[in-house]
C-alpha cells in the first residue's frame, strides 16, 4: 500500500513514519497539484491539508487511488463528486482544536474590549497616557454565537464564565446543550440586533457564504464587535485584523 503525504512538516513526518513503518510512506512539504502529482502517480492513498486543491484534473493523475485522508475538518478542497464516481473514499478529521479556537476567539474579544492593540502601540511610542483607551467590561454584555457545534459550545462555556448573556443561532438547535449551558436560541436577525459581540463558528459552504453581509451588518448595534474565526474558502489563508 503506497501512501503519499503532502503539506507535511518535519515533526509530522517523524510522528507518522514512526507509527506507519510498513505503509510505504512518502513525504512532501509542498502542496499537491496536477504539476507534481507525477512524483507519486502510483499512490493508493494520499493525505493532504487544506491548501492542496484536489480537483478532477489532479485526481485523474492517480489511477490506483483508493483513499484520500485530509488532515482537516473541512473538505471543500476535494472534488467529492469525482471521488464518488471513482469509488475513492474520503476521510476527514471530524473536530479538533475546539478549545484552542474558542480561546483564540476570546483573545480577540478581550483585545478589542480592552483596547490592547492601541495600548501596545502607544507604549512602544513612549506614550503612557491612558487617555482614550477606556475599554468595556464583558460582564453583563450580550454575546451572539452563530453556530453551536463543538467550537461554538466551547465559546458559550467561556462566555458564561465571564457572566455574559448568551444568545445563539443555529439551523440545527441543540436543546440539550441549551439547557446545560444556559443560553437562548434566537433568529439570526434578532441575534444581530441585540448582541454587543457577534462571533461566527460555522463551516464554509453555499448556505453560509456571506451569511453576514452588508444587509445583516446594518442590523447590528453601533459599536458592536464582529469576530470571525471560521475558515473561509480553501484558497483564502486566515487573516486577522485589529480594528
């Protein structure tokens, strides 16, 4: 069974090769494309991360391909329809890093609420005046969580720890978790209208593309914060902006 790993870091190579000694593994740091597919055209299994676009052109280079394992939760970088036609099985990682992303979300929220970026900039300039740097307390503020999967629920737990009021929107409400974590499901428009902070935790797809557009943003409170740590389309690397 010949297996090819792409977008591999050195520590990943050491970890995998030590556990899959008999799988004929080959490792490549670059993304898989139609141009370099010839290096491992006889592979039975390929494993990639999110930056390899596995379209029909690229996948057609692998006549023996039986399985794709993407080391990500999202799989929109893979032509699933083509794989179904050829009987190629596709596996993803259902969820990972839920607490990591939730904590990162609150790092961004706190940075905005406490004017952290402006404070650091001012100190670097030798100005230690607190004038104009008054932030806000999170206690008592309303946070609207769009998407109540693993990450969204982790965010809700942290928000409860800050004594925030939590409202949420999800196309598939989790009533059991709602009771456990003490939050309320509302419509998307209502969430945007009443929240001091809105945070997105939804997968990218046709249904969620521009879910919060200019029309929806117009419903938000003046001065509200919008946090987006969801992954966008496969070719857009994550970027974070300090406002």
